[in-house]
């Protein structure tokens, strides 16, 4: 079986979510460092232009978005599970809320001026300017909007009180046992705890803090470095795995074999074009051919992404 290759950068909160998921599963993986801003030419050779972080590569199959990465890791190793039996809908729905509503609040709090001054204190001014310019267009064309700092601050106590109450009632984890929901919430708090300006937003809630430390305690699994060039070569020398078998009729009439583009709905809505190779209830797969990476299958979750005709 092909190695698990995570394309990520150190300070990405969603990359931390993926790293913790790998740790929870006790998996070994290869680590490819990518730039935190565009352009990302090596990653683009694999994804066709998807800009969000992280991306999971398994041979010539490329998995975008942590919601789908979780499902791929579940297929890799089913136990311990991200989706406890009988709570599949609950944990997936809570995870989706955390990756959207909670994340938008967390990002607003993290990117407040006082917090940024600490985060970028040792970063060259040119790099800070480039980062801000890159993120300034991230929400263009998407359904999500930047949350004003005052509103994030206003609503934060309510969100945290609800999580704190949930943990006091359910015990060690949000649903009593570990699930994808825990990792989807935890990466937001990891993001906030990077500076003393925002760390109290987590530390002031004892049940949440104790839970957070349990989740972080799963670690990151066993990682070893891999160069971007070697990752591309692995894709070039591999063949995508067999497509899933699922009887499904797309409600908007898209058919396998059609040239389409896929993009995120909320933010980072850069288009990825290719041949629609698979179209299912949870997953969309595009077949692409790249001069460097060869033939790859790029996988997206259905929820949170759209298909458009080319």
C-alpha cells in the first residue's frame, strides 16, 4: 500500500487537525512542507490549483479538505474510529460546525492586531506584507464572510460556555468517546493558544482546557520528511486506485466523463478542472493529467464543494 503523504505547513490550524488525526490513528506518514501563501507550484502539480491546506497524497490519489482526509484515514485504519457507531451524523455535523462557524470566530480573534503583532514579531516585514496580501483575497467569491472582531469577541463566551457544558456532562470527550468532532474543535484552540493574547480565550474554561490537553496528547504519529519533488515523482510512478462503486444520479445532471471544475463554496474558491471520474453522495473525484505528476485523481468532499460545467 502507498505511503500517506501530508502536504502542509507548521502554523496551519487545519494541518494541525490532520496531524492530530494521524496521531489518533497511530499512523506513519511522510511530511512535505509547502508554502503558506501562493504560488504553490509543486502542490498545484498534484491538485490542479486547490489552495487550501492540508492535502493528503496516497500514490496518485490526492485528497482535499480535512473532512475527506478523515474518511480516507478511516479507510486506512478503521480502529480507533472517527465515527463512533450510532453517532455518525452527530459527530460529522459537530465537526462541520467547528470547521466553519467556530473557525471563523477563531480566525477573527487570531488575526486581531494585538495577536498579529506577537505572531509576526520576528517575521521580516516583506514576508508579513506578502502574507496579508495573500489572505486579503481568500474570501473573494465565496459564501463565507470575515467575522468582525467585535462580533467574534461578543459571541465567543456563548460558544465556549456551550462546549464547556457539553464536556462537563459527557466526560473526557465531546461525545463521550473520541470522534472527528474533537479534532475539528481542537485545531481552533491550538490556533488561539499560539500567542498569549488569545490563549486565555481557551485557558479560562477549565473543562475545555483539560479536554484540549487530552486531544493534543494523541500526538502526530510517526512522521518523516519528504521533498516536494519526490512526492511528485511518487505520483508520476503510481496509478490511481480503483474508483468506488456507487449507484448515484447527480441532482444537477453532471455525468461521469464530463469536463467540469470543482471549487470550495465558502472561501479559497479557486477552480480545479478535470474529467469527472466519480460522483457520489460523499465524494467527487476528478481525473487530471499534469506534465510533472502524470495522471492523478483529485478527491473532494461533496459537502462544501460545487461542480460547474467547463
